[in-house]
């Protein structure tokens, strides 16, 4: 069986965990501090603040930018539910703008028409590890004075014009086991702003800087030292993981681009796509529909994912308050399928996947 994703851990992580267990300090402590310092250095931001999930990072990221009741936040409907939910957690309103089919990310040409006097922030998602067009996105945010929050939960190490995503605005990362690096569960906020960093640290810890004094509403969103210990060694391996993902993705594209009806993921000269997912589109020109491809992959023990089958605006808790429609997202929901390219796959695995698809 070839799974669609697989975390890679070994005795390096075990050694780190053993250190934590021997120290007796299991909750947030020195390992979290070290992981934050290492991660900030990697992304190129002044600060990094660890949380216990990517969803918590998004929630804290928005709160730290001052998002609250009555505010509108523009985002994409073609993403994981946590992106939009984090806006609801703040009692703010998600306003969706459709994506473009070239990079699957929010279409800069469709953002400005969604801006109202209530719009406070843009929550951009670097989906599958492909950076958004950050030139256009930062221009729009500057012009309209919007806070920029980046959902980089799938995009550790992705770059636009040689700058890491998560450093353009407030970056939010996840370390769930399917991501490019893991801590089991975990997240991180990255920022160059002293003020946002300070607020994020307070919100993460029950609104408190000084023990048992609580200056605002906060949460227990702290990361454990055990998770941070895993993160410290995963971060050291991240670049080698990414390089393997990129070469696996290139290998797949070289084979699949010859097949009529398959559109492999696009790459851009000034963007580093880190391929958390390798997602192809199946168009009407392909001899069978996506459901048939799923059956063939299943019967050949090849894992795959449909990320995502339904745009967020049509999920039950969103559909009542959204009567816009998003034709590009709708179409992509019906066309996309993600294939395994994780770093533990070798050429024979990739060959096997391509041969099975070519045979359909
Ligand atoms: C994984 C993910 C999240 C949430 O991260 P968790 O760590 O699972 O809470 C948010 N947004 C996107 C795009 C993701 O892929």
C-alpha cells in the first residue's frame, strides 16, 4: 500500500523526546523556546510563537491582528475548513473570493470587489504548498490598509521571490502529521511585529503575562515540550524533505503531462512550491471520470486524497450566510485529486503510480 502521506521520524526525534522525559518538564518550557527560535530563523521573521495546532495559530493570528465582532475577513472558499472557522471563532465574518485555476489560490483580481468598510484583514492560503502571488496580495493589503494573515499550514519553506511565506504578514503554520513537518499536533505563528508577537503570547496563555493575572480573554493554546522536541529535529530535516518532494513532483509531472485530460500542478519561476500535496486536475478530456480513477487507485493499493470535495461556502454552517457562488472553486472541487509524492517514496513507487494512471 502506498499511503497518500507519511510522517518520517527516527531515533533523532526519539533522542529529543527522551531528553524531555528525563527533564520532567513536559509542558511548555525550554524546548518550545528553542523550537520557536529555530523556526523564526528559518522563516526569516523576528518572532515565532508556538501553539498546539495550526487552527489555534490561525485563531491567535487573527485575534492578535485585532479581528473581532462585526469585522469582515476576505479569504478563499477552496481550502480546509479551519481557515474559515478561525474567522468565525473571532465572531467575524468570512467573505469569500474565488480562486484562480493556475495556482488554486485566492484570485487577486477578485479581492477588491469584496472590500467594504468593515473589511479588516485578508486571510490568504498557500494551498498545497504553492505560494499565492504575494506581489499582488501585499499591494492590495497596503492600498486598503488590511492586515495580512497567511495560512501557511501546508507551506513550510515555500517562497515567493526568494522570501519565505509566513514572513509577508502574520504567518500561521500547522505541524499535523500530514504536513511537510510534524510535531504530532502543533502550530506556529510568525511575525516581524513586536506588538503582534506580544499579544499572541498572551492570548496563547489564558490572557496572562504574569501568573494568575489575566488582562484579556485567552486560551490554553500552548505547545508541549514533547511536541517541540519533535519539531526541533523535524525542522532540521525539512529542507531535505522538501527537496525530495520537489524532485518526486517533477518526476510525476514529466510522466503525467503527456496524458490528455490531466493537468499537473503549475510551477512558477519566482515561486517555490513545496508540494505538501501533489494535486492534478482531471478534465472532461480524460476517458473516465474522477470516481473511476479513485476505484482504480484503490484496487491498486495507491492512496490518494480529494482536497477538497466541497467549497466552504457550501458547508452546512456557511451556506446560509453566503449566496455568492464561486465557479472556479466549484469546478476544482470536482476535478482535483492528490497523489502520493512524500519523501519516503522511491522511483519504483512513483513509476507504479504513473503506470496505473497511464493504463486507465
Ligand atoms: C492543516 C490545516 C489547517 C489546520 O491545522 P491543524 O494543525 O490541523 O489545526 C489550517 N489550514 C490549512 C490550509 C490546513 O491544511
